[in-house]
């Protein structure tokens, strides 16, 4: 006997209305930019409790997200497999990063890109020249577990995000920064031998 049929009838008569209870559906429909996607609650829950996708899993009604459906398809594939699909190379990495931040999937994207087999998706090279402002040579470098890189050059510190595409540069009071300690993606401690202070 199927698990959703109650046993308060005999086999010669059909069950009465109300004696069959439908199982709750595990499938969720999400309308992204006019395109309907169907997935399971378990897949959406893989996004983690901070992600909007996690909260969509708890609502059985169809949801609408005014976002790019092609990028959503890439991120859903990433969520399911933890790897970027070969379709990814036809997209700009900045678009994928922006979309991953919206859905709070950036950490999943970072972890997939740390897999060397994924480098081909974006044509990345093993060596990359980081563009620094000014003519000063790098004097210290510090990294974080999040993939952020802080580089000191002269009196400046330039920080790159994990994709090494976004950077910000600040000026310090030091003549030349010669030691760095990365504290977070946005924070580094800097020191110089010719200046007391940190």
C-alpha cells in the first residue's frame, strides 16, 4: 500500500475523499527574469542560511527574482556540482562574481575556482601581473584565507579581492611600508622600520 493512502478502507472499495493525503512536494519553482527553474529544496539549502536561495526553499509558492536567468543557471549548476560548467567561459567573470554576491554564493564560487581544473573556464594563467599604482616596487605582501592579497609598494598599500580583478589603494604616513599582516579581506596591519607605529 502506498504510504500516502490511509488504511481505513477495504480493498474492494475506493478510498473516501479525505483518506488520501498528498505528500509535500520537494520541488521548488523559481521564476528568474521570466524563465522558470525547478530544483529541489535540498539543492537550494546547499546555498547556506545567509543566501536568498536558502529562504526560497522554505516557501512552496513560486517566487520571482528579477535577475539574469542565464547567470542563475550557471550558479545553480555550481551549487549542485561545486564546479563551474564549461558554459561559463562564454560569460564575463565579473558578471558571475556580481551575481554570486547577490545570492551569497561567493564562497562557493571561490572554492570552485581554487580547483586547478577550473582555471581553463576563464583562460586564467598560473602567473598574473598585479597592476600597482605608481613606480614603487612591492616591498611586502600578505594574503588571507579568503584569497585577498594586500601588497605594499612605497608608502601605498593596494588590496586585491580574491578574483585579483578589483583593487583599492590607500596612502599611509610611512615613507615606505616594509611589513604587512593581513587581518581580514579589508584590513591589514602595516609597519615601517623608519617610523614607530603600526
